[in-house]
């Protein structure tokens, strides 16, 4: 994948619903001077082949592995974030939530039967201090792509040959864990 410079506006357009963007907007509405571009750098890249999916499969999700008591969420001690690869395995072996599995399998069916009917955008944040990438928008799409990568790469290669693209837009910052505090909590707690 070849990365190009992107802007806060690109990130905002792809990811308007997140708590991070809502915090920035709230501060601005209340007279605060917040420039996300002063806290982070932005980049975008087009995924061009199956090897580029490897970057996606190692990213983490705001979905959590259960702890020893079976509780899986950011506020439960011992629960930690899934990687996309781990979540793809949970979807395939039936341990992920059924509604999530249905959404992901519907995407896979769509990708294999119709290909890409529009551009796919995945939005990530990369915390430079923690060396952690988190998918903040597009986790169903990312999981479907990883399952295709692992199971049926001929379908995945057909997607890359489409007139539409699979794009990654990323915020990089040493402050990403402060912009998404709940989703980075486990990484902050276990950082050296």
C-alpha cells in the first residue's frame, strides 16, 4: 500500500459519528480552540492486494474478548480488544454475536456475488506511543475482507480489480489513546 497525506477533514468525513469527533465539535461549539490537525497527522492509502489486508488483520477493534468470568467489554478487568484476525475467527467458529455474524456474512455474500458496488472506506487511528492501530469505523467491512483473505483469495483479488477501491484513512498521533480513551484502555493499562 502506498500512503498519501490526508487531512482532518478527510478523517472527519469518513468518521463523523465517533466520540472523538463529537468531543472536538463540542469543544469548538463551546468556544474552545481545537485543531485536530495540531494533535495528529492524517494519511490515506488504497489497499491494492491481499498483502495489504495483512495490515488490516493486525489492527484492533472496539470489540472485546471475554475475561475469566465471561464478561467482554472495555470496563471489565481482564477483557481485551480483539484483533480483526481474532474476531474473524470468532465469526467463523460461531462465538461472535449472532447479529454481528449475520452482518459480516451478508457483506461476504455481497462481495463474492456482486463485487464492490461502491468504494469501501475503513477508518483507523494509530497511537504512535502505544504502537497500536484501532479500527474506529468499518469493522464489519474489515472483518469480511480478512475472512475473504483467509478463505477465498480469488474473490478478494476480484475486489482489487474492481473500478471501486478499498481505502484506509488513518489518524496518527501519540494522543490517539486520549481521543478514544475507552477503546485504548487495555493498551494503556498494560503499557510498559
